[in-house]
C-alpha cells in the first residue's frame, strides 16, 4: 500500500501507523485536518438563513 501523505510504499501489517508509513506522515495529515484544509464542496450559505 502507499502512504496517503508521501506516497511511500509501506507494508500494511508492519506499520502501527497505517495507512500512513510513519508517525510524521500521520501528524502531517492531522495538521491538515486541524487547519480545516479538507473541504466537502457544497452550495453557498444564504446570509438570510443564519439563525
């Protein structure tokens, strides 16, 4: 399998950080989540819909 962060090939059973190859790649991905860089596209919110 390939690490989703760096693309390095890593054995699935040998890594305790799967699907990542290392703790570093795991923490990089966590940082992307915490910075809210992963987005799901959707329609724009209407300013009149704010409660």
